């Protein structure tokens, strides 16, 4: 994964496959998504980074690809740091640029495929861990995926994260 840029963070605590991280501010290009398979959002965002933006610039692919797991699920691509001062505007009005201010996040890392049943189990484990650590989750769960779809399940890196307050 080192060949792809990702948001900067510092690990504050580690317990097996759970970390508490402090993320620096980062930006994403964001679109509405209808399923975890990414059938509606990925192509729209890929067009944006392929040059369908007001600067007609190709923007490097980054990791992770993010889904905010809410009633209105999103798909998001992280914007490379080199564009933070001048992020190209999308030509496609379905895309918005979202600022993620610095924050503390609890992260559960796992491999394999991401599906709703697996995510529910991990949410439960993460909720129990947060309660035991006296940490309060805030906001929606975020699914972060780091690999292309052709990657065998045993080599996939995924994370389920949620912002926390101490």
C-alpha cells in the first residue's frame, strides 16, 4: 500500500487489531452510494480523478476508498495532500468535496471481504471495546478499504472506524 497516499495519522493506543488514532485534517471527493459493492459511486469518483474536473487534471488514486455507513451511504476518495490548497472542482454535480477535520478515531482492522453481516459483528466488538475503554463513539461508522477488487480475500486490508470522544 505504500505506493498510494493516505490520510496522515498517529497511533495513540493499540490493542490487538484495534487502534485509537489521531487523524490530521484531510479531504475527500464524495458521492452518494447505493451498496457496499460500489456499483454506483466508484465510476463517478474515478471519472473525477481521471480529469473530469475544472482543472482537467488527472489526480492520483489514494487509499483507502471510504464508505460512510449511514442511511444515506457515501463513497469517498481521499484527495492527495498536494491539492489541499486548490482542490479541483468536480464537473459532475453529484460529487462534493468534504473536509474531515482532525479527530480521534477507533479503528478495527480486518481482512477478507466486507459485507453487512461481517460489519455488524465488527461493530458489536468495537462497541464493547469502546465501552470497556470508557470511550464514547460519535457519528457514523466508516468502512475503509485498501485493495483493488481482484485482491484475494486473505490479502485484503479493511478497517471499520468511528470517531470517538474521551
